[in-house]
């Protein structure tokens, strides 16, 4: 079975991650398949609305840490095919139909969509704080969340679908047997709009999303290097071995008290 399944229903294009035995983790094959599927959608003259979902009990569990450990490097490798959903060049609306866990990179896939529905059992987590040297500082900002909630998200706490619905990150919660049908209903509504209205409004809403100022991006890049990078692999080894990680923190303990600051980073 392919790890990425696609289906066309008139002008609607359904993309499904189909790697349930690994909770739809983002290995190179999955990431490549997604890039190819969204490129097909982008270039099609007939397809107008995307629906994005997963198979099994996860939408996407994020980074394939087994693959990372095998390669000895963290994060995904560079793909030969660009993913238009993730690089912002996809000009058509996409509806996320979140069927289960959306963690780490899987959360970022949901974040890239325009409308979101989820099953009650769905769990969301920004995982960077658990795997990198800087937590997901930007995601709550993108979602327009208050400081305390954005901080909770950045520090790797989990959120239920109900809580995300209450704070406005998810549009609807529906039972699993109604998930795709509800997504199709939402897509059909979009297809009733004048085409220019749908396209122009989608573009405008995306342009209005918050962004992180350059000076804070520069600070983030510095903070990503502030600490012992061996901890990145250790976090993944501990996860794979189902044990408590043995983190070092800093190669030089004094670095703990000398972090990069806005004033020190140009």
C-alpha cells in the first residue's frame, strides 16, 4: 500500500497519510509523497479544495525518530520535490480532517491548513521543547493565542481537540464516522462561492496571519545553538528506548547563565 493515498471527488482532492503502523510518522518516503501530492493539487486545473487526513489512530506523529537515529542526524533531509503546502506557495484552500494524534511535525501540517476539524479523541502537541534546544515559540503566536497559552504550547504540553476548539484553533469537532463527510461539506460550501472570492479571500486571510519579527527570528536561531547538541540525539534515543533521557544541558555549565539576548544578537 502507498504511504500517501489520494482521491478525487469532483473538484475536491483528498490526501491521506497511510502509514498507521508508525502513526503516520514523517519519514522521507512520507514527506516526499506529500510533496508530490500537493504539487499535483497545486498544478491541477480541475481541483480546487484540498482535504488532508490520516489513516488509523494518528493524523501524523511527527518526525520519524527511528529514521533520524538510523541516519545519525535530526530532522528531515532535504527533498528533491518542494512541498507547496509547507512552503506557502499553495494558493488553494486546504481543510484538515484530524483523525487522531497531531504531534510535532504533524501539528505543523495542521497549522499549514486553512480550516480544521477533528475527532474528539485527537491530541495535539508542539514537540520542539522535547526534541530540540528551543521550544515551539512561534506556533502560539501564529495562532493568535494569549501569552500563557502560547507558552504552554511552546513548552510541549498536550492539548485536546475540545480545548483547541474552545481557543479557536479547531473549527469543528465531529465523530470519526462523520469526519470526512464533514470535510466534504465544508469543501462544497467553498465551491459555492464565486471562484475569485474563494481564491482572493484565502490569500488575504493567509497574509493577515501573524509573523515573527526578524530580530526575534535571529534570537531564536542563536538560542537553537545555546546548549549541548548531543541532547538532540539523546532525546530521540530515550524515546526509542522508552527510558528517561540523560540530558547534559550545556557543555560548559557557565553557559546556562549566559544566554543570547536581543541586545547581543544582530
